[in-house]
C-alpha cells in the first residue's frame, strides 16, 4: 500500500470520533426524520431544526461526507441506510439507541478507556454494569434506549433460531424484555423468565405489561453472575451478556446455562464476536473495546474460542452464524446428554 493511502486510513481512524459526534448531534436535532421522504436545502433545514443556516450547512456537509446524506443541486436527502435505521418510527429505527445510550452514556465513558486498558481505574470510576445500573436514572436511560435497539435483532433471532418446540425460555441479562417479548410473540407456546438487575426489571415489567404478556413473561431480580437461575428450561438466551461481564465469568455462565437446561435444551449466545483468527470484523472489535472502558475485565469474544468453550462445557452441534452484519453473531449449542 502506498504511504499516502496508509496515512489517509490512519487519519480516518483518528478523526472517527468527529463522525460519531456529528451523528449524535444530527439525531438530537432530528435531521434524518425531518428529511424522511424528501430533500431540503441548508436554509430549509436551518428553519426546521432552529439552528443558524451556516451551522446547518456545515453539519449537513459533514453528514454527506460520512455517507449518511446525499446532496444534489444544493438539496440534501437521506441515504438509504439513514432512511432505514435513523428515521424516527422506521421499521429498523435504532436512532434512540445511538442518540441516548451510545451518545449520552457510553461515549462519555470512553474517557476511562486509557485507564481501563492500563489497569489504573480510579476509585469511583464506573467499572461494572451492576455499579452503573444501581443509579435508577442511568438504568432507565440505558434500558429504554437498549429496548429500542434490541427489537430489530430480536426479530432476526426469531428467524434464525427455531424455538417452535420450546416452552420455557430463560433470558439471562434480558434487560427490558425486548427479546423475550419478540420471541413470545413469534412462538405462541413460549413462556419466558428474565434475569435482570432490580432497577431494570422494574422498567421491563412495564414493557411486558404494555405488550399484554404479563401472564407469559416474568422477572427474577438480581445479578446474573450470582443469582440462582430457574431450572428445567428449554432454551437459555444470553444476549450482549458475555461482552458485559469479566472474561473469567464465561466458563461459569456456560456451566450455569447447562445446569438450567432440560436434557436436549439449547443455549443461544448473541454478542459482539470477532473471527477466530481475530482479523475482524472491525465494528465488532471496536464495540468490544468500548466495553472495556466500563468493564475493564471484559474479554474479546472470538468464534473459535467460544465454540471450544461450549463444547468443553457440555454442548454439542455448536453453530455460529452472523446476526447483525459486521457486528454480532449468534452461537447455538445443544445440551449433550
């Protein structure tokens, strides 16, 4: 590769944080929603968002450079991806997840990344989800945005994993129940139990009630790493759990899943995963790194190691497939007799 090209790539990486901030600002202003189904000039967007015309044009130009918008004859419009994922109310909308959880919570915690990587976290720094979610306001902001961001993956999971023969689902670290609700809707015979921190469980029960599923979805309050899991389950689901706990806990989680499953039951692990040779994908690797900022003992999950751990933990027919392109995968294993 030519040195100049390499320098361009390094510059793009170094200034990627600016692109993130541009996205967060645009979401706060509702730029993509205001452009849905049409186009607008900088002057029109300035009026729609209530900001100065020059600042509107600068922001729109930056978003165009990022590929989130297009421009033709001075009129800006959403890219297809922005229309699908960043417009309020769109089928695959996860703008609130990015705007609230990533923009207002995780992004700020990245200031801890240097200290976390070097093992020099200061007293009082956020160092675990349990500590983070002990604050009801932080738990609410995170959980409500996560709920919105999990509905799309939950629909995908319902298509990728056959639960038609399952009757009891244990959703460990299941948040506000986005996966449990979606799966119970997709499989009418399914009931679910969600293990989650108390402040999150309180919020989750409201989502379950609104979905009309209070008779089929219940909560067990507590830390998934120390709370007893109900046994006799047909499926144990752990979504985004492995990336949010110390790496040394993975073996115990797999053992707990096997103990909770009935013979022939299946474990389903959905998370940010990189390839076995750790060559990527880039997005999954970066998401794993940002978890280190507030879970300093978190471990980067790769497909090869996870498959081996599941096999050694008493699971067979382990299969790992892509879920969210370039970001997450889902591993499925059947409890061996």
